[in-house]
C-alpha cells in the first residue's frame, strides 16, 4: 500500500487526498497551524495528521498550496527530508513559474530527496469520477506510478524541471486570462447600459465564447483570491513583453476577491449578465 503525503488541505489537496485514500492509499498531511475547516476537510477526505518526520518518509510528498507558499513548504520539510533514511519523492504541484520551480528544486536538492516539477490542470477530483491531470517533469518523473495506481491521472512532460510548470503557466495564462478579460468587459458593458446588446451579439456571433464565460466566470468568484498569486507567477513567466498584462489581471482578481468577500456587487452583475444572455442565437 502506497503512503502519500499531501500539504495542504484546500479544495484541491483534500480532493486529491480523498481520491487516493478511496483507492487504498494511506494519505498523510500536516494540520499544524491549520484552521478547523482544514482539519475537517482532511478528516472527511481520509487524510491522517502526521509529523514532518513521517511525511518525509512517505513514498511521495505532494505540495499543493497557493503559489506564494511553495518555497516555504520546501524549506519547512527540508530538515525532515535531510534526516530521513528513506526519502519521499518531493512533487511541487503548485501554480508557479519555471524559475520558481527551479528555486524549490534547489531547496530540496541538498536533502538528497528526488524532486519532480508538477502542474495540475483542472479542478479537484469529484465523486462522479472526474480527475484533473497532473503534468510532471524532471528526472524522477517516472517514479510516480503509485499515484496512477491510486486513481490520479499523471502525464510526463518531456524536459527538465520547469517544463511542467511552463505548461501549467501557459494553459492558465490563456484560460484564466480570458476569464478575466471577459469578466472585465461584461462588467463594463453592464455599467454602460450595453449588457443586453452585448449578450445578444455574443450569442449570435460568438456562442462558443459565451459558453466559455458561462462555464468559467461563476466558479471564479470563490477562486479569485488564489488566482492573484498565480497571475503574478505567470507575469514572471512571460517576461517583459507580456508581464504588465498579467500584473493587471492579478490586480483584477484581487479586486474580484475583495468584492466576493464584501459587497458582491461585481459577482452579482456578472451572474445577472450571464443569466440574461440568450442561450441560443437570436
């Protein structure tokens, strides 16, 4: 039976933990400093609280955190990894730039543990069988068979550490970038009194795009706070030619997160637009 360690217990981490535990793996986590909500999600997912020393000796350690916490997680586990006779394969699954992935690998390397660069595309595993894809890269990417055996979809991206993160950054830059651009224009049209006309025109000439907004915009409300750091990582990834675009998108998601936590005026306006837009071309 495989032993998989996962930090932390957010929607994605708990979802992955539930899938692995449901397929027979022993799933460990650390609840030190975590909230009661995190502890509840972990318990519901079948994840067991464990000390860093136990996490470091698992078969595989998955770091599934907001991007800004990726380095800190590796730094936190490094002493236990260094002391472990049998070391977990450390997989950074966070939405970070290739440069950040290389930095995290540099923290792990002196411990003697193997490092795998990872990037998750899709939402958390669901009870209906849906599974996101974990793209991985690096010399140790072929050591993750226990994840496949316990219900995860793992695909190896050819290339060194950073290749999987680059794929994730590129995909998220398109999908979440387009979600932000669309949301900004739907809000602008609403403020200017053009919501009805824009909705009708999108239904007539861009039904696929309107469908994309219907799928992607409402779920964004609760995720916007997590996407801020991801957009900042994408800005670093793109370089100077496009960094300003994603820095602005990061600010947009920061404002959306504040709205969701407070008045919810923007989210209400977006939902109203999407509800009112024709379902079929007029």
